[in-house]
């Protein structure tokens, strides 16, 4: 039996380094040229925070006060983003599969599907534009739900029958610019609906691009249900998100999520029609803002922005460099950015002028994290999220 295997293998081995060096160089060159040529999905602007994130001291001191609660409807409610309640204490919310729900104590009732009800709803973000994605919702003076669906538009929904009416479509938009990402919503005593379009460029499923790009293509708008008239109150906003009316309706507070800022927009008095910055360079990226029963503002923080031991937070680091942002979004798939997000639950309590009074923390996500809304119902606080598969309820603010 001839056994020439050994010398042949040696021959192959000795040829390998030459071949691979050459091919590695070619591949590298191809990758570099390829990366240079493929367009970036985003068109970023430089953004520099006013300073490093604030220190975790005073009212921001780390605690575990946000862990005292329980999770409801695990596996049934996915991403309850925002809440409202009727006079009988029923709670309403919308989920990532495009569905609207009523919660009565421990029972869950399906109200309607905002878009098409297909089996794929909730399985992937790609289906959101078809299935719909309800965000801000409130009851109007007739007990009808007014809902901002991120993709589809403003709707009126009968909470008992599920019958829905489109009031204003995203396609139609305002002032000739379609809506890309409807988000926060409030209704004033005279029935005016205030709402935000977070971006005319990126929809909800591309929110990471929206934040990395740090554009200012968002708007604050109002809708008059009587005349159907839409008005742009503010434009050029940085991902405007949650809004809340002050108790006297003399101003609106609004978060600009992508730059960690909270604004006040005056509705009445000598400063009516103007805006001012209440909170800047925040400890995290703010989402919805709600009024508590004790007259303070509660802010859900979607992602924290804590000082690292060695490095500043990722978005602080890349913020000033559009070329880096362009490059990173070329090579990193959207879903991978989730890896960078720590499971840290944080809510802030603010005074009338945006001063930080208190903060509740869940440092390891025992109860929840990535909080989109903090809605008080008596002693309890319902905590929203954009995609967690449960409804966390904080038993008391203590
Ligand atoms: C309705 O109320 C809001 C908030 O108080 C106010 O800004 C708006 O001007 C009012 N609209 C009308 C038509 O009175």
C-alpha cells in the first residue's frame, strides 16, 4: 500500500501561507472599497452633550425602590407603551403587535387591532407598518379613545365596540409633510388633541437610527376634532416624544428623546407660543411624561446614560463624529444595538419647573427596565415599555 499522504499534506501546508496572504489582502481591499462605496443608511449630524452625564448623587442617588412590584400578563401583553384610564379605573394600553387592550383588575380584554390583524403581528418589527403600533392614547370628553398609531395616524376608537375611525393619516401629515413616527398624545379640556411626530424620516422600528443620526425632524402638533384642522406648533425638534399638559393647561412639557432633554412649551400667558429648555444633559433618554396625583411630573427613562468607569456612554462617545456614526450603521445591523443597552430601570420625578425631586431605580431589571411610561392609578404605578413581554406594576412610591 502506497502512503504518499504525508508529503502531499506538507506540500499543501507550505503553499497555504502564500495563498492566504495574497487572498487576505484582496479580501481586505474589497472590504475597504466595499464599505466605502455602500451608502450609510443614515445622514447623521454631530451632537455634543453639554457635559458628562450628571453624577448619581442627591435626588439621583442609586436605590432599589423600583423593584417593589409585580409583573402582570407575562407573555400576553408585549410592549404596553402608554396608558390611560377611565372613571371606573379600567386601564387602556397598546402593544407592539398593534393591538389595543382594556385591563380590568386582573383581566385583559382585546379592543381592536390598529392595522391589519395578521398572524405575523408582533413577531418582527417588519410587520409593524401593516399591523400598526399604538403609542399615546387618551380618552376624550365623550369617553372615546384617541390613539396615536406610530405608522397609521390619529384614530378615534370606541373602547366598548372596538369600532375605529381614522381622523388623520400619517400619509396626509401636516403642512405637506407626512408623519413618520406618531408618538405622544394629550387632550385638553377644550378637546384640542396635542401630539408629537418624532421624526418625518424614521419610523418607530428604526428608532435606533433616529437616535444615532440625531436629526431634528420632529414636530409638536395640534388637532381640532371639530374642524379637523392640524397645526404645527413647533418643528425642528429632536425626536419629540412624550407630552403632558400642566394642571392649569398653561404649558406642555415634552421630552426630546434623542438628545436627553425636556422642553416646556407655553400655551398661555405672556410667553405663549414659545419654548424653553427645562432639563438638559439628562441622566438618560426620556420617554413619556405623566402628571402624578400629587402634582409632580413622572418621567420614564428608556435608556440610562451613566458615566462609565473608563469610557463615556457609547452615544456620548460617537455623538460628535458623523463619519463614525455613518460607518457604524453600515456594519452593525439594527438589532445588535440592543446589546449596548443595559437592563436598568429608572424613573424621575420632576417639579413644575423641571427640577429633579426624586428618582426610583431598578439597577438589574428585577421588576423592569427600558421604561416608556409611568402611569399612576391610586397607590399603583403602571410601567410601560416598547417591547418587554409583561406589564410591570410598582405597588407604591416609597
Ligand atoms: C384649547 O386649549 C388649549 C390648552 O389650554 C389652548 O392652547 C388652545 O388655545 C385652546 N383652543 C381654543 C380654540 O380655545
